[in-house]
């Protein structure tokens, strides 16, 4: 696979620009990295605030399940952070990377024709206090503004891109064990949300081979989630 990375100081959205490139014939291996996005996209049609200080990248991959590629991207992001920094991060099903109980990175996978775009936003040295109040309390950053990063953002980009393309071609299940081992939800009480509405709650019991989350719901018994979101319950 020929990896071809383009860097931008400023972009609308790396996912959106890469989507147009894919429609114009770009090949798997094309990667866009930006240091600021004016129209960052999040999951479920939300926007993704993307100030300077963060790392915003999108990778074009051969067609596969967006669910599996999202989970593989979570593993690749965790590896990239842990190989380049002393930070220990977990994965909150399905697409959030968690540091100190808060979100430090998010992933958005989108199918485009016969390809998939995987976009990842990482709070590298992001000014959390300047974020929208709705996300400020649930977000963290690898480095605070007064801290000197142990690595360049580019080191994280390079590791992440390499790990993601390696994982994308991996057929065996070992990466899934890594995903499960890094999970911050397995064995925990969770609330289930579908389209923003709470639909149940229970204990997260398993992540299966399709990366669906199994929850033992207090009212409905076993629920298998392949869409939607969960939040951790404190009691
Ligand atoms: C989420 O947590 O809701 C997913 C956030 C994904 C954000 C990344 S940043 C790079 C890429 N470009 C975008 O517009 N979105 C993704």
C-alpha cells in the first residue's frame, strides 16, 4: 500500500475533503492531516470542535465494516498514544479514547463508494477551557497548555497511520482481544442511548467478533448494540 500524507494548517474537515478526493478517484492510502478544522464532523451528525492544538486526520481505506474499522482505529490510536507518550488510555465502546475518565480522542468512519474514510481527532495540547461548555467537562487533552509534550504531534500521526493500515489488513482476532483488554466499559454499569434517547441500562458483558456490545439490561435481558451510544453509570 502506498501511503501518501498531505498536511494542512487549516481545512474545513479532513473527512469531507477526503470524501471529495475519493469521489474524484483517490486511492486507499491517501491520508489528510490538519492542525485546525473549521467544520469538523462528529458522529451522529454532530459537529466536532477542532481548535489549534489538536491533531485531525483522515485515512482512506479499502472497503470493510465501518464498525470494525472504527474499533481498529481505536486500537491504532491507543497504540500511537502509548508508544509516543507516557499516557495510559482506554477505549469506550465504540469510538472514544479515554484519558483520566474523559474523552481525549474520537473516531468517525464513513463509507464512500467502495472505500471507507476513517477520521480521528485527538486533543494533543488543546486548551480544554476554551472548548464549548457542553464538551469541556467531558474532554481531556494529552498535554495541558503549560506542559511540554514528550513527542511531536507528527510522531503520533506517523505511528497511528502505520498501525491503522497494518490493522486494516489483519484478518485474525488478536487485535479484538487488545480492544477488549483496553475497554473501560466491560463489566461496568452503562446507560444505553439510541438517537440521543435513553433506551435502557445494565451491565456491559461482552464485545463480540463484530464489535457489537452486549449489555445485560435490567428490564429487557441481553441487548446487543451495533449502533447507538453508551455512558458509564456511576451507581
Ligand atoms: C466523534 O467523537 O463524534 C467523532 C469525532 C471525529 C473527528 C475527526 S477529526 C478528523 C476527521 N475530520 C472530521 O471532520 N471528523 C473527523
